[in-house]
C-alpha cells in the first residue's frame, strides 16, 4: 500500500516493486498534489519505507516510477514471493 497526503487529505493506493533494489511503480493520481518525499510505502508485513526519489512520471498515462529508501538488510523483503 502507498499512503500519501496533501495539506488536508490523505490518500492510499497500490503499487509494486519491479526490482530488488527498491524500484517501484504506482499510479500517478495517488501522488498528484502530495508532498513528494512524505509518502509512506507499507509492505504486507507492516514494514514502512519512504520514497527516496521519483525517477519518472506521467499524468497522462497515470504512472509514477520511484525508488524507496531502504537499508541493505531489507533486500530480502522486496524479493518476489
């Protein structure tokens, strides 16, 4: 799950990892108008991460490509199950 917020509202959406180094993709509308960098990414096991950087996005095609902040010890949590 991805949790985002602006000055008055909170939003949530889904996304998925496309590499083990924390690269992920989601829908742009979940991030639109929010404070980039304040988003919380929550995994199925309850662990939470912040967005480290936004690499690409398109409002027209409704996608956002980003990388999360993580330590090397958490690599296994991002592997496909």
